[in-house]
C-alpha cells in the first residue's frame, strides 16, 4: 500500500473511533442524567436536536484531538469565549488532580 492509502485508512479508523466513542459517551451521559431525575424522554420539550448536538459536540472534540475536521470546530470560537474556555480547562485540570479517598 502507498503511504497515502495508509494515511486514509488511519483517518477512517480515527473517524469511526470518534463517532462510536461519541455515541457511547452520549448514551452513558443521558442514562446518568435520567438516573438523577431529569426526564429526557419528555416529548413536549422536543429535545431531539439538543441531544444530538451533545453527541456532535463530543464527536467534534474527539475529532479535533485526532486532527480531524468537524463543522462545529468552525463555530466554536464564535460561541465560546476564551476566558470561559480557560476557566473550564483549569477546573477540569483541578478535577483530574483531585485526591480520591
């Protein structure tokens, strides 16, 4: 195989991994949310698009970490300001470094 084919196969694998992981994490998240008492099956709120957006956001993050493009990456800078992003990342790092009893 040529190097170009090898790179294409790697990208295809990375995309599938990002997609499958995003779906799995989204379902786990929604299960956890429902277990805490928030009804996501309530059709009166028409949550379908918001729920899919959560999945797409996770997929976009995973794809960016894998150097793959996703349409949400183009609008993220417009939606999320840099100060909020820095605060979020600092809290996440603190969370990762917490002591566990």
